[in-house]
């Protein structure tokens, strides 16, 4: 389909026609930039999601007033570091959550952001700690918005240190996300079964990574469901010792 025909479709009164033009894989940069000016957010979302979108198109999408358009931009396979950094620079927790969710490795993101910070102590901290990934997620976990912390606790790249921090979070959803993360280690799960939240303790004993020590600790849990689940999992793993038997 020619560029001129796609331009004509973008002028159509029917939003579905405009959305189809914005989604078309033959759409050029000029077509997509025009689609991003559409009054219908569905059309703008289609443009930001288009696999033909260039960095310039995605940066324009990051200027949209609707955070869902930002989400489409950072999730686009063509999204560059510049696009993702733009999401961090935008105000509002939605943008921070979008970036946290869609970074597989936020090392470069945090380094660039630290260097742009006016506080020299931030630069020193980044230089002092070589594990920038660890700092990236801890920064997210210190965010005032629980959705940002939740995104960090759920992320498939979350480290043990990050999950140990998240499992102590004030928000129960963040704690549950941390203990349910596939990366949760024995230490994380031990912290969880020693906590006050029965739902989090239950998730810990149900976790595939729950070891004999985790399950054994849960044998003395005050919640009967947690205790019963621990016994069941010990039996399933062939780890039921006499010292664990409640009778």
C-alpha cells in the first residue's frame, strides 16, 4: 500500500480505518508521525506499536499525554536506550513502572540517569558499587509508588538481594510478588516463612525452590494451612523426617 493511500486513510472519519493505517506494516515514518497526532488514543497506540516505528517515531510517542502510548513505545522491539531513558525522565509513576517492567537489564539505564543527576554523591555511589543492576532494582524498590515496587519484585531479572528487600516491603502485594518470583532463593523463602503475613508464608512453602529448611521452618507455623502445606511438600519431596512429624 502506498504512502499516499495510508495518508488518505488517516484522514478518514472512521477510527477503525485510521487504526488500520497506523498498524499497517507498510507505514512510513511520516505516516506514523501523523498517526501519533490523531485524537483517538487507539490510533496513536497502533502507531507506537508498529514494528516499522523508528526511534524518532517512538520518541514522539513518549511525548503523548497518555501513559499507555508510552507503554506501547517502550515495548516496541525497535525501542532504543534513548526511548527507554525518555520514559524515566517523564514525570509520574506510570512512566517509571513502564520502564521498570520493560528493561531486561537496566544497568545502562541507571548509569545514564546517575550521570545526569545534579548530586555528585549519586555519581560516587554508582562508581563505588560495581553491581549497577542491584542498585537499579533497589532504586525502584525505594519508590513511593507501590506499583513501581511491584514491577521490580515481579521482574524476571530480579536478584536475590532485590527480592530480600521486596519480601520485607510494607505493601502485601509487593511481598507476595517477591516470594512468588521464580528467582526466589532459599534465603528469600526463609525470610518469607518467618514473616507475619500468612499468605506470603503459604506462597513460600508452595514455591518450587522451597528447600527442606524452608519447609521444616514452616512446620511450626501458627497457620494450619501453612503447616499442612509444608507437610505435604516435605512428603512430596521425600524429605519427611521424624523430627518434623507433628504427632
